[in-house]
C-alpha cells in the first residue's frame, strides 16, 4: 500500500508567525490581547507567547471586523460575543469568494 503523507498541523504558533499570518506588527497582536479577553496565549518557559488555533480564530475575527470592515474595537468585541462559529464561517466564505474572484479576473486577463 502506498504511503500517503499527512500534512503536519502545528498546535502552537509564535507571535511572529501569527503577526505574519495577518500582515500586522507583533505589537498590534499584543495590544489586541489587552483589549480582547478571548485572546489568552500560553507562555513557554522563556515567557514567549504561544498561540493556539482558538487564539488564531479569535484574531481572525478581530482582524476581519477591525481591519477589513472598519469596526471599532467595541464593535469587534460585540461580534466576538456572538456565535464564533457563525462569524468564522462567514469570514471563510468571504475569503473563498475573493480567491475565486481573483482567479477569474486573472483568467480573464490571460484570455484577452
């Protein structure tokens, strides 16, 4: 039977990796930690922050509402209180549609 490689999924991410995922400064991630109770990264023995998938999902919601939609921090806090899964599904659907749109635009350019 042929070997099927499984994608290795990380359990923890550094603040630098999280900041790079969203294209923001690490200081903004630290600031959001102080503003949003739901972001509670663990700290390793050295005191470095380590983020879980749940932390990253919360940051994704915050990023979407604050950076993409222009909400205030208070507005983003209210949305975080709502159904987290519903917010994530909406954000992921929007991102998928944007990828499809960009693909179609590129395809159109190549056909012209």
